[in-house]
C-alpha cells in the first residue's frame, strides 16, 4: 500500500521531494530547485501519519542504502536519488536537461 502511495505522489508533479520539515539537506535541494526556477512539490514525512511506512519504502528504493532516505527526489515520476545524486547531476550539467525533459523547466 505504501509503495503504491509513493508512486502516486511521485507522479503528481514534475519534481517531487520526499523529505522532513527539519531536514537541512531537504532545504538545500528545495533551494536549488527554486533557484533553477523549478516548481516542486514536497511531501514531508514527519507531518504524515503514514510517514514511517513511506520512509521504509523509500529506504528500500534508495541505492546505496542510507540511515535516512530523505530527501528522496523524483523527477518525471522516476527516483533520481538523494542530495548527493541531485548535486552530482547539477555539477555535471545533467540536471537541467533532465528537468526540461520532465517538463519542470521551460527555458
């Protein structure tokens, strides 16, 4: 059930961030997307009654495994990864084309 919920939430917007309200890395990723002009949606697990279940599903999806799977970033409904993967794509010049392809950026 939680896995279906993750897939549904992740596909509702071009960029979806599963995070926590007190997570500094979540804030960093959100700031990056905002500066790039991307409209993103966030699902804060600590404010969701089923957040622990969703977190377990995300932990199984994120590779390599981490003690906390947030932020888990989905672009175009596909899991990209956590902060390190997003920043790696950005520094490598691959993030913007991925965002354009997902319809998250127009320019």
